[in-house]
DNA sequence: TCCTTCTTGTTGACACGTCAATCATATGCG
DNA sequence: CGCATATGATTGACGTGTCAACAAGAAGGA
């Protein structure tokens, strides 16, 4: 009998998949909840503030910011709108390209990031790093790399 | 000099964390996009249909359904509302408890699940299982378990 | 220049998730 | 019984994410 190319996951593989995706989701949710509790920031807020904090002049073109956080422009636009209403960032017109917008970190935004940063790092350590042995951490990295490579290989 | 209890992740650990969370998120998004394309179902739809499909009489008390998919009742209520509008499920009053509601799988819902099931399993295999070596799959399981145990240990 | 085409960014509609409030019914205790 | 409390479920408000449509300026060639 000929070996047929495998098409479906086994029950065991499926179970591993479900546990994996549910656990990562629970992890994400717990991190988000803590960030919200301790700093009144969403993960999106944090990502944007971090990118601006590390940017030259604490400002970025909208597209560049989208690229750095890895979002579509539309998503960023909504996010920026909400953050501007709360005073965390400010929009400015771009001098070199009148279509463009620049996103600028406000003092309030910088302060919010400072307040959030250490508790957030602590949480990452407590919920992720401290949960794994050094070997497991290495394995996690390798698995991540394998998944990502596989994923990006597919959409080309 | 005394050893101080480690409080923050190293830059390396932080990088691993960020890659990990971003990759699992990308994976989740790709699975969701395929499910949507191929079957016009969201992951939430799929989870609910699956739970009902496996339930005695293809019906469940609302609370029980929420427990099986691991959601809050509120979230389920919204989801059920959307699915009922599309005819995938139906709400019925509960005989034994007049506060209660039962969620019933409709023929349309059952059909939608059948259509979605195989393509979804194929996608899980293609995007997750096939990306990893057997060793990595085992490692993924162990990491998942470690993370979950750690997580549940904390909120007690 | 004029016209097409690309890029930048915004908007609106809608699905989704969380939280707090609400409502009705069940339950348990005096 | 009568009342406080718990439970089952829904709702509304709001933040978030995706998608498609759009507006307006930039770029580049005929």
C-alpha cells in the first residue's frame, strides 16, 4: 500500500493545536488586562507609544509608524484617532509631503509610557519567561521561527 | 555581591517574547482569514458550531455552551445573537428553568459546519503541524502546558 | 502640460470582546 | 411564607480590527 501524503491532523495534533492557540490567547488577554489595570493603556497604545519613544525626535510619519508596529494604515488611523482624543499623541502635517501626517509623542504620552513600561516588563517576565525553563525558552524561540518562516513562505 | 531576584526580562528574553506573541497572533489571523474566505465563518462561529455539533441532541443550555467554548456568558450572548440572525442557530426557552435559554443547531448551521470542517482541519495541518518537526510539536505541547499551569496557578 | 497611476491617509460600516448594569427567575434561610 | 441573595441571560456603551471606498496629493510619462 502506498504512502499517501498526509492531509489532516491527527486527534493528538489537533489537541496540541487547540491547547496552543487557547493558551497563547489566554496569555495575551492576561497581559492586556494587567496593562489596562496598571496603566490604562491597551496593547495597541503601548505598541504605538513604544515605537514613538524609540523614534528620532519622538515623531514618525504615519506610514513609517504603521510599518514599525506592523499594522495596516487603516488600523493605525483609528488607533491614532483614539489616542489623540486622549492626548497621548498629536497629529501634525508633514512638510515634505502634503498628503502625509506625522504622529508626535506628547509629554502626556511619554509619561504614560514611562508609567506603563516597568510593570509591563515585570508582567512579561512573570507570565512568560518565568514560566519556562531555559531549554523551553530556546525551544519556544525555535518554534516561533519555524512557524513564522512557514507562514511567510506561504503568502509569497 | 548578593544575587538579586530577577525582576525584568533581558533584551534577549524580551525579543523572544515579542516574536512569540506576534507570530501566534499572525497564525491566528491567517487561520481566521482562511476560515472566513472558505466558509464565511468566524472562529467564534466555528467554535460554537463545533460545540453544538458534539452535544447531545445538538442543543445546549447557554451557560453550558459558554463553559464548553470557554467564554463569558455576555460574549456568548452577543455571538449567539449574531448567529441567530444568520440562521445558524436558534434560541429556545428552557423547560426546567424559565430563566434559561437553550441554543439549538439548525440544519443550516450543521451544513455550514460540515462545509467548514475539512478545509479548516487542512489549514491547521498546513499552517501549524506541517511547520514543525515532531520534536518541535512535542516541545510546543510542553511549553503550552507550562504556560497554562503557570497562568492558572497565578489567578488562584 | 495633461492624464493616468501610485501612494498616503481617512472614513464608514460592520464584526467582535469586555465591562457594568439590568431583569427575571430560582434558591435558601429566617 | 417572605425576603435577601444568587444565578442565567441579555443589553448598551465603548474600544478595537477589517474591509472597501474614498479624497487628495505625488510621480512620471505622452
